[in-house]
């Protein structure tokens, strides 16, 4: 089976890195783990030894057949043939599940944003992504990597960077470094009912990254130069700021003010 770059197939080859990922994930007996993209099963094998039960979703037909054979005797594995972006997560996930994965890099951010819709079902996520993506996820306010992705994930998760993994630990070797990241749902995460509006405000703000908010927010439906002062007053946010200088909590205030003043 030749690795398919279209499915982000860079398989881990170093068991020492697998040990470090599982240790960083904190998975122990009693845990139920969801693995996305088990590939050839190097991480799955270790998760099956460490956790009580593993649910693993693989899209690739050939790998699914290979894994079904390889793990045919494992009673604590549920192998699912499907696309993690299309499956109904609520059917897959049991409460307090730990997600552990070496994600397909081409769709890693889309996968993370899907999980950001169901924080109440998750205990934690430990995922390996491209190093540059990990740095965007964990970027502090004001940093050049601080982006819409950072804010959307921070509104739901506390994000902690883990260790860096070089290309030599994979087959085929990717062109970039990788990094493990831990995401744990916040207790005070953004409620589901506010997420669409919040996302709209964040995406609009970062749509024109170099502009002050008072200019970019004019692209939101209903916002005019006349209504901007009321939004600023209600949110307590100075709109001369640029998008990378607001914390996720400030975006929450901004999106609440937008809802109050324009939408209602
Ligand atoms: N876990 C293995 C490892 O560490 O060696 C493989 C990781 S590889 C980076 C990503 C895996 O995700 C591949 O097995 C690929 O086929 C699978 N994959 C890609 N897109 C997927 C999708 N949409 N849904 C489920 N699995 C997917």
C-alpha cells in the first residue's frame, strides 16, 4: 500500500514518539479513546494496551481492510470505516472520551473545529499537527500566529503545546516539523447558542487582519459607522484595535454587543 498524500498519510515509525504521545495524553486503564486515522495501527496498538476501549475511524479502504485483519482478535477495538468530517460525532463519542491522534495534516484544522462544536462530550484531545498549525493554535494574543483559528479554538479549549517531532520519525518523511498539542474543554467555554454569532464576528475581524476593527466590522450585516460607537460602548472594546490584539473573552463581549445592538 503506497501512502496517499491526498489523505495526509505520513505514518509514525518511531515507537519512542508513540510512547511520548500516549504519556502526554494521560490515557490510562478505564479510559475510552477515539483515534482519528489509525493508519497502519502503530498508535492504535499502544492505545489498546493502555486504555479500556478504543474507537478508531479510518477513511482509507485499503488501510481499513488491513487494520480489520491486524486487530481481528482485539475485543476492545471498534474500527469504523468512514470520514471523520462526515460522521455524526455524537454517535461516535461517549461522554468523557479522550481523543488521541496523529491527524491528517491537510484537514487537521477542519477536524479540530468540528470537535470544538462538542466540547461537552470530550475529556481532552491530544493531537499531532504540523508545527506551524500547533503554533497558531497556541499563539498568545498579539503574536503573528494569533488568528481566527486560535480564537475559535480558545473559546472552547485550553490549548497547551507539547513536544516537537522531526520528519525522520515518519514514513514518508513530511517536509515540515510536527508538534503535539493538548486541548482541554474550558469550564466556561462559549455556550453553543452563541457560537455562530461569535464565529461570524471573529471571521469578519480577521478577514482584514491589518485593518482596525472599526473598519473590518463594517462588513458585518447591519453594522454602519453610526452603530459602531454603541457596539464599542456595550462591549467596552476600543475599535481602533487590530484583530490580533483581542482575547477570546473580548471577542465574546464584542459578539454579544453586536447581537444586542444590531440583531435584536
Ligand atoms: N495514526 C497513524 C500513524 O500515526 O502512523 C496514521 C496517521 S496519518 C498522519 C493520518 C491517517 O488519517 C491516515 O491513516 C489517513 O488515511 C487517515 N485519514 C485521512 N483523512 C481521513 C478522514 N477524513 N477520516 C478518517 N481518517 C482519515
